[in-house]
């Protein structure tokens, strides 16, 4: 047994290794057996982390923020840097995990085996006590961010803040404040992102924002590696009968160069080439030299297939359509390595609507027009009256507001419909109020009765296309039932029932917000200042707010922030009608006007509650 003091003395006088930290790591660090790439740590498996290790050895740098996708060699990298620091550039170190249990697991499963397998580090190890290591060169503490007393005012040279997004609220600030630092201290903030504007995101933005770029193998154009450049085919083979066939889809997935449309396939060789030839570009070159930040996404590590990303994205998109946004947020955070921005909730001012103003005026002809709809919302307060909207649709989800206004009687509504040449089958009346009157008007004129519903979606049984006799259950944001326009009166049962279209409020509002925000299609209103403040105010009368449901899933709910939202309701019903008639991308077969047996969950006979 060597005298520990002697060991410390030897450590102090040994000349330090001048190689770059990642070169040192290749010689001395073994990958622990939680990875499929065990054996010596090799920089060519994750070449992008070399720069992080180099920055770790730069005394001008105080803070390094890494905001990136999950499973991209983060923890392995910090462990390697830590080994190097213990052996080559020692100073008191602290590794903070979200909780003490996380710290314990990491310690037992990964840190301890890595330290014991790294000779320069194990040679310096004196002893361990709980979650603290004593090395001849320095102490190293593992703590949970939830135990602030452990974070008290220790002088720390190396501070590793791991998966910061899981820290208890306020814990990161506490750590940063309470850690006394050395002149050459270095803080690492390493996390998959969460919300835009949170601590991780702010710290990344304050840094120099080094973003992974790679040169096109064909034309040499340096470009960020981005999900937007992934292409796949949507056709009968990849999406038969409206359902993705992921095996067929995978065959068509490719990355397209932004400059020359050269195509890169999802093969290990091509993927490794991207990683090897790529480099980080500073997107914020004016940041102070002391503040470095990195970002990359899951398109980079070759062990994450592009196919798995596309699948995850398509499934998340489908879930978002039914109102559950959690998978989409997880995809953005954990696969794209980007902070989540509640972009749909932002139509709370007129700016968004200003983006919808197009160079046309009410009454202008529109050669692209394919269908037009009118919707009206019945109001009682201040005397019976109706708000109405007429909107035309063209190809690719384009639409134009043709007119809107207020009138006082059913007769006037019919006049307006005729003036605007809207077919009666495309005219919609909200039946949420005085339903019987609405039904009778619809029965007499051919208008359609619509009603919002608080259900998140409807489950419908429908035949499987191409497979006679087989049924499947699908989720849809609308359905119809039949109602008796004379229910509750002596006339009940004497006349033909009419269709009542029901739509799921929140998901259809999300969809309308997507159109207004122009994430989909082109929702247009006329420029030339012809649009009144009443339209603008009513179209921004509802706002989306984030909540968690009982199962902890992230959901958005719509709240009314202004009293009058009738034109918003009209636009909503028109969009639902456009979906029902397949004028815009539809979620299932049907039509508003063709008489057909309702494809519902056996509740076609149910009377709607009124
Ligand atoms: Zn190219």
C-alpha cells in the first residue's frame, strides 16, 4: 500500500499531459457496459463531442451549455472530461443530478466502473464516502439538486450540471449562486431542452450557440443538419388506406441537400460521414468568449436511425391532431434537441392576423376558388341576432375571407347566403342555443346544424378500406348524428330527422390556430384596411393555455379572454365543414350532404342533449 500522501505528492509533481483532452480520453477511458460500444472510448463514434472536451481545457471559458437531443453521448462525454480533469487539471468537482437517487444510480452503474477502469484516475483514488470521492488531487461530490444543504457554498472548480431540465424549480439558480468559484472554474450545463425561455434555453442563447453543420458530399455546401431536409414519400405503398406502412416508408426516407438536392441515405457509412466531416458553427459569434454553447439533434448520432425519427414524428403528429400534444413536445425536446414553444397559443394579439392579410379585397374574383362556406352563430343577448362569416377555399388549404357581419333574422341569413352564392348544403348554423328553432330552420332550408362538444375526440367504427366485412375503430374530431327537428313537441317523429354535426372543441380550435398561424395552408383576410377591429378582436377572443391532465400529460385548453367570440366560432365551424367535405385535409371519409348511414359508435340513434 502506497502512502496516500506520497501518492498526492507524485500527482502534484508529475508533468501534465499536453495532448488534447479527447486524445487523452482515447488512451485512458473505457466505455462502461451500459453502452453497446464498450471498449476504449473512441472519438470517431461521436466526433462532435471532441470540441466540448477541447473547450473543457480552455481556461478562458467559464460556462459551457450543451442543449441537445437525448441519447447522444452526453453523459459519456462528461465522464471522460471528468477523468481527464482528475488526472490532468484537478480541482474540487461537483456533479449535480436532478435527485439524490439519480446521483446514486449514476454513481453505481456508470461512474464507479469508469473510474476503476481508468488507470490514471484509479491510481489517484484514496477512498469514497457515500457519494463523495477523495482523490489525491481533489475531492468530487455527487449530489441531488433537491438537497440544497448539500450545495452550500463549497468552493468548486469543476461543476457538472446534468439533465438540468429535471431539476426541481429554482434548484439551478441555487446551485449557481451557492457554488463559490475559482478564477478558472468551469460550469457545464448539460440537458435535453424543455420550454423556450427556461434556464437551459437562456443559458444556451447567452452562449455562442455552436450549431452542428456538415458539408454536402456532392456540392460541398455547409449546412445545418435539420429535420426539415428529411424527405419521405406519401403514396399508395407508404400510406395505403390512409395508414402509414412504416416498412415501406423507411425505404423512401432520405436527406436532401439544401443546395443541390443531392440525396443522402440512412446508412451507417453515410451517417458517420456526416458526423466526421461536420463541424460546429457559432450562430452567436458576439457572445463573450467565456460563454460557449452547443446544440445538435438526433439526426447526428449514427445509432439513432432516421427511420425511427420519422416514425416518432408521424405518430406524434397524429396524436397532436387528437389533442394530445405531449408526444410532439417530447419529439421536439428529445429528438430535435429544441426548446418547445407554444406557438399555437400566440394568437392573442393582432400580429398573427396581420400575417394573414393578403393583397385582395372583398368582392375580388379568385380563380383558385374550389368551394365556399357560410357559418352563423345565433345570439340572444341584446335582442336576437346572428354573426356570420363567408369564406372560400382553394387548393392546398388556402382560404379567403369573403365577408362577415351581423344580422337580425333567419330571413336575412338566407338573403346573405344567396347574395354570396353559397350553396345551402355548405351553410352552417350553430345549434348550441335554441336548438329546436335552429333544427327547424335547417330542415326547411337545407342549412346544416353544427354543435361543439367537449369530448377530446369521437371514436367511430368504420369499414376497413379494401377489406370487406372488417371494421376498425378510428378517432375523429367530428361526427354526425340524426336529430328530430320537432323533438319535444306534438310533431315529434312526423318529419324526417336532420343531421347534427358535432365537433370536438379543443382539437378543432388547435387546427384553426394552425391555419391562422399559417403552420398549415394559407388562411387569408383582405389587406387594404378593409377588415374591421370587430373581426380582429373576435378572432383573438380565445387563447390557448397549457395544463396537465390527471395522467400528467401536457394538454392545451382554450380559454375565452374576450366576451364576443362569435366570428371565431363561425370560422371554426367553417373549417370543420371544410374538413368534413374534404376541401382541406380530412381525417376520414364522409360528406355533409350525401345521405349515408352514420359511421358512429352506435350512438346514431342517441338524441343529442339539449
Ligand atoms: Zn449539395
